[in-house]
């Protein structure tokens, strides 16, 4: 009993804010030590943060299984953010077998408390019919709630529903409005989607120059679909006049290959196919320069 009483006193001397201060200062080892102690004594916020540290390997070795354990402890005690985090682990199969039904259970609990991320994630599950019956109307309802709460990805996802006419009447103007709202919050998919609308003049006046700028901004930040779309704009016949530019790095075809190279490196299957076809049209010097640009642009992120 003496040892137990001493531990309770020790835990009482440590505050959640101490771990937060260490975390904000990027002293993850200290943050881990402080939150670990609090987590063992049932502090739900510390349990969630400990799960995050384990998931991302900050202050400790990465351990997805331990992340799930601590997220579950906090989620079971009703912590909304932990319920969402646990749902993501099940949805993506991180530290546990992928289980969309289990993911939907945890997202639903958090969504009832209007957690924007949970609302968005649950909306996506209803759109796809993963773990829940496919229901586009329900998906739109959830995505709308999340978007109105300011969730950038929900704004982009809702825009897609309006663009395709899934769960709502097809409405390009409304789709564009949601894509713009997402892009203004720096959501990369939102930027890419807005650029598509501007490029094609859907729901807004066509503006290829602005579209290209958005594609490039998103591509430079790591959005593979934007990199592919940017490469397609660079390869349009109207830009072929620049193919003879004596500076290799300024040739649209070289830039296009470089962006396809980057997107392919991020696992974009279509980019790999386009790159293979384009490679046959380039000289060795152009390919070498394109690869150099790929490395430079990737390192700049």
C-alpha cells in the first residue's frame, strides 16, 4: 500500500499540460514519459496522445498495436477524438485487421457529438457502402454537417457529390463553391478538384491559367492527382510551340515527365502508365533533365 500511495502522489505531480508543452517544443521523449504516466492512471487525454505518439513513432518506437490499445482505452471512456482515431485505425487496417464495420461504429459514436472528422469519415463509408449500407443521401447529410463545421476534406467530398449528382441533384456551381471553400483551407484534393472545374469551365467561368496554378500548388505539396493533371495540361498541343526551347528544363514535355515521375513515385498507377508512354517520345537528355527536376521538386516539399 505504501508503494501504491507513492505512485498516486507521483501521478498527481504530472499534468497533461506538461506533456503538451514538451510536445509543442518537439521534445517528444519527455512528452511520451509524462503522458505515459498519466495514461496508466486513466487520464483519457493522455491515453489518446500516447496512442498518437505510438502511431507516429514520436518519443518511442512506432507501434501501431500499442496505438490501438491506447486509443481504445480513451475511446471506451467516451473521448471523441480517440473514437475518431480508433475508427481510422480500423478503417485503414493500422495495427488491427481492416474492419469497416468496426470503423463505422466508432465514427458513429464520435459523429453523434458532431466531430467533423468522424462525420466526414462516416459519410465516406455511406457513400462507398463500406461497413454500412450504401446510402448517398445519408452520405451527403453527414458530409454537409462536417463541411458546415469547417472540415476541409468534407467540403471537397461534398463538392464531388454535387458534381456527380450522388445523393443530391447534379449541380456544378455548388460543387465548385465547395471545392473553392476546401481549396481556401489548403485542402489538396479541394485544390485539384477546383482546378478541374476551372480548366473545364464547369460551374464557373473557364480559367486555364488559374487552373494550372492550382494544379502546380497542389502538386508541389504532394497531391499526385494534381501532378498528373498538370502534366496533361503541359502536354496539350497548344503548348507544343515551346518544345524546341533550347533550355531543357523549360520544355513542357520535360516538365510533364517530371510531374508524372513524381506522381508515379507516390503510387499513382495512371501516372506510371502515362510516364511509360511519354518516355518513348523523349531523348535521353530530356529524360535525364526531367528526373533531375523530379528530385528537386520533391526535395522542396
